């Protein structure tokens, strides 16, 4: 392994990994090295450009915190996160479509009972968000854990609030009843810009892109015997619906906010009729 040249260094690196015991790790590392080297050859990567890439990774690490992961954001804006969602969905022709997890999920969100209030005193537009968790035979799934998280009406997630006294807000989980139903009183989400004050924002600006995402609810459904479902629901008429910075919109996840005047439901959820309502059933795939 001496006197290597541009045309044989890739093979030399691959040979050093021949003894990798885990076959999947070997497959991934081999392919990664091949594609990384092919990329460098294709663009004729220069030393200062290579250093710029290294600096990007360093800066992304520096700005990342438990609440803000610049690497996930980078993956999102490069379309990699959505591509992985699509790969995950290979061969799964039924069930609700997957969508982005995004960088703002926080483990340990409080439990809010069915028909409970997720929005606290946020002044946004009141919405009843409800529906059922079903299996592929349209039967209710009881005891499914449904996690919700979304922006406040100021366009920020609670974890982006830096003022003193900021508290967890607009994130919760609940468990479906025997009828598979979930339901929260919440607010209409608003369009927002992904954080563009770090290295990912530099990519967006320097490639003439926008940081905007259409408004959305984040939802993660988990139930024993089923594949986890990470997805989003989008107001169908959002201005940014066709220009999502992270490529996560699916037609099947577009919802309408219907004016509803059901007095019984209004009183159960503690809203005033008429109110906006989103009804959406999530379909889990056995696995
Ligand atoms: Fe989001």
C-alpha cells in the first residue's frame, strides 16, 4: 500500500476494511468510501474546498445542542431525510405516508388526556385536531401512543424560546381509547423558517434557496405490533406547500381546517363553537 495514485487509492482504502465483521456495516462503509471518492474526483475537489467542508461539520457540531441538531437540519435541507423516509416506505403500499421528524422532537413530552388542551393560553387560532388510529383493516388501534409537537403562534417551537421562564409548550403525548380515537384542542400551526442562523442557513442562502416550511403538525404514532409512524399534517392551502425547504409535503398529508359548530364537541374540548376542526385518521402497518 505504497505510492498510491488517484486511480487506486479507493481500492486501497476498501481493502483495509475487508475484515469488517458486521456485513451491513461493511456494505455501508464500502459504498460510502466509493461514493465519497467518486464525488471528489467528479468535482476535482480542491484543498480549500475540502477544508470548507470540514469547517462546515465543525460549525454544525458547535451550534448543535440537545434541542437543536444542525446535522438533522442539514440532512433535511439536502433532501436526505425525506429520501430515507421514502426508502423506509419501500414495499409498504398501505398505511399513512411518512414525513419528516425534523430537529425539534423532544423526548419526554407531558401526557395530555384525550380531548385535553395542548395549546395552553397561546393566542393562535383554536383548532380541534382529532381522528382515529387504525390498522390496515380499518379497525381501531387501542393504546397507541400519539406524540404531537408544533410551532407556537409566533412561529417558534418552545425549545427555540430563549427568554427566561420559557416552559415546554405545544408538545404532548396521549394514548388512544378503545375506539382508536385521539384528540387535542390546539392551535393552527403557522409557516416558519427553519433556523437559518447557522451553517445550514449558509447553504440555503448561497444556493439561492428559501428557509420557509409550510405550516404543519408533527405526529409520531407508536403501538405494539405496528411499524412506528413519523409524519406531519399540512394545511392544504399553505403558501409554501409547494416550496418546502425540507421536501416533506405529501398530498395525502394535506388537511383542511373546517368550520364546525358541534356544541357537544366544543364543550368537550373547551372551545367556542363555531371552531376550526381537523379530522385525520392515521393508518398503521403491522410489523
Ligand atoms: Fe416542524
